[in-house]
C-alpha cells in the first residue's frame, strides 16, 4: 500500500466527514488540551453527523437537527481539567481529565460509523486556531469489516479507556460510564471484522503513547521509548533522526536537555549518527537569527552525535503568512527502514515521556522497510516540511521556548481545586444538581454559583459543613433550562466547573418544539430526508431562509405538497392518500436496521419519536374545535401501521429478537395509554369505540 493512502494533504476538518459507505454514525470520543466547544459542535460534530443546517443562518433548523441526531449517538471529549469549564449541549459529554503530574495533551479521536471506524492522531487542538490557522499534522487509520487493524483499534480503545479512568467523578460518574460503554460497543462492533496480517507488511503503523503511571495500576509509558522499540524491531536503532517541534523544555539552569539526551542514548552505535533539530525561528531584520529553543538542545547533542544540524521551521511572519508551526514530527531512519512519528508530543520531557516525565500524549508511527517497500519509504521521507538550514547555530541567539507563540502555552486557565470532583444535572420533574466532592481536598472558603448570570449561590462551605461535609450533595435547580457549567469561587480565585447530564433521555425537548403539531411530527417522521424537512419546517415558521429547490425534492412536509397550493387537501381522496403515504414512511423508518439500544430508544421515545407523535395526536382528542372521532380514527390508522412493522435485520445491527422485545413492550405500553385517553373522550360513537377496541386487540397480540 502507498503511504499516501494514510498521509495526504487535505483540510483538517475533512477527517470528521464520513467516507463513502460508512453507514449511520454510532459515536465519537475525542481528546484535546485547549478546547472550543462551539467549534467542536458546529464544525466537527456537524460534519460527523452530516448536519446540513447552518447554525448562523438556520438557527431553529440547526437546533432541531442537532438535537435529533445527537440523541441517537454517543459523543464525548476528554479535556484537560484546566480547560474543561465550557458551555456545551448536554447531549454530549465533557470529561475533565487530571493527569498526575502532567497535562491531558493528546489529540486522539475515534470516529465510529456502522461500517467504518476512523482513528485520528493529530497535533491540533479542537479549536479554530488548531484546525484553521496553525500549521498542523494529522494521520488517520481507516478500519472496515473487510480490513481491520485490530491491534491499532485495541491500542486506541485502551488508551482512551485509561484517560476516561482519570476523568473526574469516579467509577459511578454517568459521563465516565457512557465513555466506557461506547468503547465496549466499538470493541464488540469490530470484533468480527477481518484482521489485517501482522507479518509481511509494507507500511506498518503503530500508536505510541506517553502516560504517567495511573492510580488504577497502569504502567508509565513513553512515546519516545515505544517508537524506538518499534524501529529496533524493524531493523535496528536509527542512525539518522530529524526533530520538528514548536516547543521545548525551558533550560532553567540545566546543562542537559532531557528529551535530547534520551533520544541520543538510543540511537545506533558503531555507525555515523546524524541529528537535525528543526525549531521555530525569527529573522530579526537581518541581524542575528533568533531561535525559539534553548541552547541546551545543541549543547546536549553536540558530543553525542557525529553530525548535528539546526534548521528553521516555516510558519513565522517572514514566510508571508503568520501561521505558527504547531506540528510535532519525529523522523527516524537507517539503512533498513524509514519511520515517521506524528501526533501530540512536543520534543519535551513531558511530551516524550523522558526521564520520568509524562503528559498524556498520543502519536502515530509509520515504518516502511526499504527493501520491501522502497516507494513507501521515499514517500514518508518526502513528507518532511521544507526547512531553512541555520548556517552557524552556535552564533544564533537561542532565546528558549516562546510560550507567546503557541495557543496552548498561553492557555494556563485556573481550574477548580481537586475537591470539586463532578457536577451532574439530574433532569426530570424535579431537576437538581448532584455535586460529588472530596472534602479533604476542598479549600477553606468556597462557593458554587449558577443561574443565568452565574451569581446564584447553590452551595458553599458553610452549607456543606451543616450537611456533615458529605461527599454527595443534591441541590434543587429552579430554572427551566439545563446548566452546562457553573462557577466555583474560592479565596481570591474563580474557575468554571463543567456539568454533564445524568441521563440524556430525561433531557427536555427544546422549547422551540412546544408549538409543533402532531401533523408536523408526522411529516418529520415520514420524510425521506429529515434534514431537509427540518429546514422547511423552520422556514414555514419564519425562522429560516426559504428552502432551495433540491430540498423540496427530498422532504415531504405539507407546505411542499403542490396540491395544497390549490387547497385540494380538503378533498377526501387526497387526504386519504396523503395519510397513507405518510404512514408508510413512518413504517419504513421504523423497519430500518438500528445499531444500538440507545438509537432504538431514541427512535421510539426521542424528541422526534413515535411516543411524541402518539401523545400529541391523543392530546388532540380533547382540543376544542377538533373532530374527536376523526382523531380517534387517525390514531387507529397509526397503530395499525405500527403493528405491521417488520424489522430488517442487518449484520452488526440489533438482532430482530432484541428489536421486537423492546418494540413490543413499547407498543403495548403506549397502546394502553391511548386507550385510557379514548375511554375518557366524550362524544365518540359506539362504532368508533368498537373499531378502536379491535385495533387495540390486534396491536397487543
């Protein structure tokens, strides 16, 4: 296979788009250090879910489409705890990660559709700067039923599972539980996919991680050590190494650079050894070249290698584009192979896991054997960026690392003390916030604030003491909306505290749905293109621009029916045909394969689900001006259609047995609910009641 299949130039956001034949979205779990929740939701998730509406132009349509599609899938982001206090939709989770002695700095993403899985290892944070401004690097691995690298998938799931275990909240936390369930679901889904051969490979790929030892017993890991071990297996230690990094350890009076010393100690012995250090540089108007790196790099490597070079990375204003270099790359080679590692690890002690240091980092290593795969080896080497040699490195001005050049090095945000473990929103009839606290790690004086302006006191140290300094405190939430973050104030500090939901199924539907009629819901459930139907429905309510012609061909809401323009919908024949066509669309939607229990539950009870349709139709039995008999007959037609659903089983989807077990329970329950409504409706003829009774008996067979 060609290396270009795995590493080719393209816009970073394209990695979130499903490939051809990917099937329905199942879920995604991403990691980042700095984080922009709006960018993640509107740019990344929107591409993953194929949301067609635009948030800035089609606000209501986007809101409805987003909520509807997110309800059936899992989405979560593992964020360094210092960056996790963000507003976000509670349909997806923000998991604050505390890495002992380091940062959650990995940028690993797992994107899962029913017939494809994509692993993404990148240098870019989930921010507009990372994806649109910086010079970044990204590698992807595509897995499918016919060809699945089970080793890489297990590496990804294992690492993400370890990070999730470091997320705040403990083992009983709802967000942590959902992440663990998603990873288990991915393993089950790909368990039967065909594994690729481990031997005779031309281009080997492996994930290399940095991770300090974890409380659960996880061993300390080093990306540098793992990459060099893979190289050793491929044909010996590397004799030539090139480093490209935007950031390095400050010298802080040390004579040696830990990452450089660790690398040089593992290079080939008995051969000429070459090291090239590619660093950010700034040409100060023809004066001495300024290098944004410590002189300790040069000093440490000078006596350890035979050939040492320094080169300036692209990315400064002098290149005509102020696009800072943020990619992290490590090229390793000898006469037997060429290797390239890309990902999140800066060339630092914490990034590489050298000398006992460690952030959480994730990198993708490519190795091509020169004899078996000469073309792949050449292509890997050609991926190295164009750099400018520094003619006299010792005469350059080594300024040390420049934090002001990097977004993530400027992002030292305050975070709540470790005693504030997690905040969870409990939806339902009596909404509440559930605080999990670690009393021994709480400051002396503190308060938790919420409300529209984050100025309402929900809990403080005095109230906590009066409750006996409990580890779990439940506070009533008196507002009609769900909070996504709170404010913690302690001593002279303050920081945002993220909130996740206890049970997404309990979240109320958006208030914008309150005015939606049963007819609106029926058209949405029957539409062949629900995205277009949302846009047309929003447009009919005056909240979006008119739909384009291509949308009119795909959606079936009533305003699109040409006969309605001439008010022929009042004719009996047209109404009967229209109702039959819509009910057929509803049945076909229910018969489609469904890929998880969560997706099935959303299809039945979600905000645009069968339960909502039935309840709104039943509610019309008691509305003034409605013909109760006609409404009862429409309900009967709907239930006859629901009783005729024949689920289409598919490989990897829920089995027919599991579908029917849940579907029949749901149908029996909702039938009795409607039966009570019909019995309490005055004015229905005996004939209509007898007909409904026969329908009820048929449905419950």
